[in-house]
C-alpha cells in the first residue's frame, strides 16, 4: 500500500497556518478589547506575554512526553486546543466575571495548540521520505508567513465590511481551519523521526557544541524576527504617519510577505543553494535592515529596512532546524522541542528589549531598533562558528 505523504505535508501546512492565526489574530483586537471591555492597555499587554510563555512551557513538556504519548495524539490535540481557544475567545470574556480572565484563558488554550504545532510539525515532515529536506522544511515554514498575511489582510477586510464590533464571528470562522485539520492529522501517515531507544535525551544534546550554537542561533532568529515584526506597525505609523489599518498592511503584513518569499525561494531552489551561505548573507542583510530602520532620516529607507527584514530572517528558523537535523539525525523530539523553546525565548525577549530601550530614551523607537542590532550581530557570529564546526564533523557530533 502506497502511503500518501503529500496528505501529511498538507496537514502540516495547515498546522503552520493555524499557528499563524493563534499568534496574530488577538493582537489585531487589542484596542477593541480596550474599548469594549474597558481593560487598561497595560493589562492587555499581558496577552502576548502569556501566549509566548505558554508556548515555552509546552515546548519543554513536549520535548519530554511527545515520544511516549505519540505524535498523532499530540498533533490532533494541538488542532483541538487551537480551535477551542479561538472559539473561547469569542465567548469566555462575556461568560467569566472578568473579561481579561476570559481572554487570557482562551489565549492559554490556543497557545498550547500553537506550541504543540511548533514542536511537532517539523519532525513529522523531517521523518517523511521527501527529497531535498532542507527545501521542504523551508517551504513548510513559509506557510506560517502566508497564514500571518492572510490573518491580517482578511481580518482587516472583515472589520472594514462588517464592522469590528462583529469580531466574534471571524474568531469562530478562523477556528474552522484547525477543526478541519483534525481530520487530516487523524488520517494521514505519520512516521517516527527516531526510535525511542535511539532518540537523544536532553542531557546528551547539552554535551554537543553544535546544538548549543544552534540554540543561540534560534534565540537570535526569534529575537531578530519578532523585534521587528511586533514593532513594525508602530514604526510605520510614526515614520510615515499612516492610519492603523494602513500601518498594519505596510508594516507587519509586508514583513510577513517578504519572509514568506524568502522561504519559498529556498523551498523551490534550495537544492541548488548552499544553506550556510544563504543564512550568512541573510544575516548581513538583517543587520543592514536594522541599521537602516534605526539611523536613517529618510522614512522611506526606514520602511524598506522594516519590510526587507522579513526577507532576511525568513531562512533563519527553518535553516537552523535543517542544519541540526542533518548533523544530529538522532536528535529526536527533544532537539526540536528545545530549539523551538530557544526561538520562543528570543521572541519573548527581543521585542521587550526594543520596548524598554524605546521607553528609556524618551519613546524614541529608532533607539530601540538600534539596540536590537545585537541580535543579527550575535547571529552572524554563531553562523561563522557553526561553519567552522562543519569542517570537523567529529568535533561537532561528539
């Protein structure tokens, strides 16, 4: 019997789209939460913090328990949690005595689903017998970008046509995607990345130099991506004087588009390209984008830097996973979970650094962007270390 791994790939594509919905939908409603439920903006900021902290915890737990529970059960549960959280977002704020509590509970539920998707989809695809694994992994991760674009664009259109007061309807509509994907994951072929006896444990991974460098790469990749992505809307509004809707489309939306283009390019032509050179070139471009956004007096150049930063960070996350999968073939679920946790750690820390530096410099967002240059700098240094380790495979693996 021929196993249809294309169905597995489709399920994982929709999984990453689900993750994009979970990460990007609620932030579009922050001001609505403020006006509808009279929640202070400072408390609403907890929503993003809770989302990423929950993902961090799930990443860690998944590293321990996913192999014993089984990939299929875990990934089906991920879609169920994502759907339940999105539907809960439409109802819990009105059902619970405190609307903020209802929002936070909903976010925690779909963050569990998002965290499981983040950890499991990559090893599920890695275990499938596809050619050109690096390119396949890059294309897989591009669906997070297209999902982000779709969430921002379609939600903005919905709010314009039907009014933002009807946001609960589209929250339920978005939940249909993970609900449908439950069937895909329940019926598609899923292979194990490694046998339980051969999969490396955390203690073994911590003794390998290449893993530590990859973890630092993931931290910097997450920080470089989300420091710009989460501040892109504010940057475009302050630099170009655009409205909120136009700022979201010119900033976060275009950032996601260029990030997706980067991943699609490597997904299509990756077998002809050197992954390490592509990542180093992207690292230099990322540094240039941050410099452009932070010190340029020309708002158009600043906007170009903001948008092109998406292209520069596109390969970092899937590229690091591909390098680790190639160098540590027995890394198992623990490796994917720890790498995802490192990326989320960067995603939680990076935007906070930009925000704090901005606040301490008199709300000068450019100073915050300048401080974020540390992330692509460390990323480049880590890439050069990793490149040197490639020359000595014995040193990298033992």
